[in-house]
């Protein structure tokens, strides 16, 4: 007998059944990253019959590889894009309000080595702070050199004049994705991972009538009629646009951002280090995340797409060398616990898009002649606003009943404000109690998976039963986040995770062995081994 879960409606087998039984969907969303999940939540919450299809796992793409900031974008302010910053700061406030179990307020310290920067950043960040209005976090302030040293204990103090402290939001991106999928289901929507859209169907006037999709575990093909189809496939939007009209020019091009993860001893404490302009004119940030440090810089445009991008060697070297200039202890390749890359869908210039209508600047929302709606660009922070605009557009395109958006005040699954002190399960919000119940019921599930990590066996069982995890990678990369924090530790946990999953899913030893082989091969990409470098096209700041 299994302990109560509280999530009886989030079951893949039930969703597959519903897919077979539904004659026509109001909205089918292609892509289960931040953008697609946001659209599916919005559509379901307005009462539309909604289906989301993801070819891999939820947030397998860019949406698990972000810097994990819920932010207005200090950089956009410096570029004078005031509207974008206002919009993102408002959305930051809503996310803190609707998912308090996943988003926290993070203090950032900019150390200043010149008085001019002290003034510049002090004024700029005060404006940033004030622009948040009623959703303002803590107050921006100037710091003495002594205070900077106190807040950033391992900072290089040579020539240090002072600093500025400001605040932004921080979150767990892949966990928010899972919670959005669950929220969509709670609102009556259906979400399926490992189901790839392989074609679009049209009537004899060329209008979209649905999609063809393949469920990748069984190989079964579905023909799914829909009134509106939304292409929310991130850096893959071009592929769907070309399915729609083969001659379509690329709408986006990928831009790679690399993060390396270090032990927290390189910068102990709770404050993040932010360098808005390194001597090479780039950004560098060192942010505490899950008891580790996430270190990254600005993106580099590429000309190739992948669900598992390989981090550019030049970027890894830049990050380590530059971090070494600001930290007392210089990180080396041997110190890197994990390295990962994400691809940002950068909107290509409008003239490259044919037979489409541009609607927004900060992200791209376009409608093809066939009625295919494409939404891309933007950022995690603004996923809700992007979704609202997309569903508004779908109502117009598909003549759906006019229904107002309700997500500004919609609590995201797991909503919980009372964190239990020192409980690593707090990230599950209201589900924490169910996982504790699972452990009470079967105490062996309270054992940790690795001596250096707090994650327990019950979390693996929970991920399979209630979070639609299907592979060892799903659990270690996007449910527990270990692959992103420490690839070697993840490899050590993998056999136990595979055994627990096999028990839950009724799979044999052969399945476990295959899973282990695949996971080990994948995890090696998160370790710093010699790699064949891909040449960047150029570098953006
Ligand atoms: C390095 C980096 C750092 C970032 N940091 C931040 C940050 O700190 N804060 C912030 O707000 N934003 C940040 N962003 C931006 C943010 O991460 C992205 O805007 C967002 O994740 C994009 O989500 P998406 O859903 O559009 O794309 P994705 O997450 O890539 O999702 C697209 C999905 O579509 C699926 N798909 C593709 N083709 C098909 C098909 N045929 N059938 C079914 N599914 C398909 C893919 O498998 C994929 O899962 C960052 C981006 C990068 C690159």
C-alpha cells in the first residue's frame, strides 16, 4: 500500500487515457519549458481544454539551465529598456507572492574598485529598486570597504573602495517547471512529457487543425485535433515554424550561457558577488545556490542547437580566470563540481520573419498565416506575462470564448509560507508534509542518497509517483538538481536511484543497467574533461 500523495490527478497513465478520449482540444501547447508551461497554466485556468506536449522531460531545455534569478534585469536598465525592467520587476513580485516556497530574496554585493563605479552603481540600483514600486524588496545601499569584506569574506580587497548592496529574487528553475505542470493539471489541463510533436495538420484552406505527436516510450502515434496550436519550443521554434511552412526563415538563433558550480567555501555566506563590468567588459556573478556557488557570465551566440549543449571551453576558462581575480582563493578546473550550458532563444531581426505579425519587443509573439502561434524569447521571470499575451492571442485566432486571465493571483502548486527550520524538504512547499508522511510510513526511505547531500530516498519515490519522473536523469538533474550541483556525486547516487525507480515503475534489471549507462554518459558532459571546442561566432555583453 502506498501512503497518501495529495496529487491523485497528476498521473501520466491518466493523462494518456485523456489524450485518447478527447475529440478536440481548445489549445495544444508544444514545449514544456517555462514558456509552454506558463501558457498551459494560463489556458487551463481560463477553462480551456488544454494539452501540453514535451518531447523530453519538463524543463529539459533552457528552463533548467538558467542563472536562477527572478529579476528585473539590471543590464536592461543600463541599456535604457525601462518598460522591460518595469514589467519584469512586477512579475518578480507576483512570483514571490504566488510561489513563496520556491523563490527567495537574494542579497547581491557589487565590490567597487573605483569611486566612479560606487556612484554609478549606487544611483542605478536605487532607481532599479524604486521601480519595483509596491513589490520592492529590501533597500539598496552603499557599503564601506570593511562592510564589503564582511559580507563577502573571500573577496580580493586590493584597491577595494567600497560597494553597493541590492536585492533580487532567486529560485529553482526546474522545480518551478514541475510545480507549473502540476498547477496546470490542478486547473484541468493535461501535460505529457516524452511526447514529441512530429507534424502539424491543416485543413484544405491551410489553417492549422491540430498536431501529430509520438509518445516516445511506446512509440504510439497520436493525431490530435485542436482549435489553437502554440509553438513554445524555445531554441527549437524554427523547426516547428518550418513544419508549418518549409521556407520560413529562422526566427531565433541560440546564444549559449555557461555556468560552473563550485564549493561554497570559495565565497562563504549568503551574499552573491556581482561584477557588472569585468576588465574585459563582461558580467560575472557568483551566486549561492543549494549550498554551492553558481558562477557565470554573459552569453555567446552560436549557430547550432542542442538539448544537451556542450559548454564552450573559452567560456569555462574566462569564468575561472575572472572569478580568480575577485576571490582570494583562485578556482581551478579541478575545483569545478559541475558545468552546464543553456541556450537562450535570441529573437532574430524582424525582417527575417515572413508572413508573420510581430506583437511584442521583449519577447516574440507571432501568428503565421496558418494560425500557428509562436511565442519565444523573454525570460523565466516574465513567463506569466508572456503566457497571458499568448492565450489572449489564441482566443482571437481560434475564436475561443473571451475569458480574462487569472494567473496574477493564482497560487502555484506547493504554495507554502511556513518554512520549517533546517528542513531540506522546504523546497517542496506544501508537499513537504506528504514526503514526511512517506518516510513515517516507510522509515528506510528517510536515508540519504549520498553522505554529502541531504536528499533522501523518499524524494526519488515521490518524484516517480507525483512528479512524472521517468528516467534516472529526470530525478537527478531536474527533481533533485544533483547533476547540476555535483556531477560526480550524481553518478554515485545513480545506481540507488535506478533501483528505487525500477521498484516504483515495475522495471527489470536490464532497464536499470540501460539507465545507468545513459546517465553516466550524460553526467560525463557535466565534468571538466578535455572537449572539442565549438567556435563562438562573436560575444555579446
Ligand atoms: C544561460 C542562461 C541564463 C538565464 N538566466 C535567467 C535568469 O536568471 N532569470 C530569468 O528570468 N531568465 C533567465 N534565462 C532565460 C530563461 O531561462 C529562458 O527564457 C527560458 O527558460 C526559455 O524557456 P522556453 O520554454 O522558451 O524554452 P525551453 O526551456 O528550451 O523549452 C522548450 C522545450 O520545447 C521542447 N520541444 C522542442 N521541440 C519539441 C517538439 N517537437 N515536441 C515537443 N516538445 C518540443 C524542448 O524539449 C524544450 O523542453 C536564462 C537563459 C540562459 C540561456
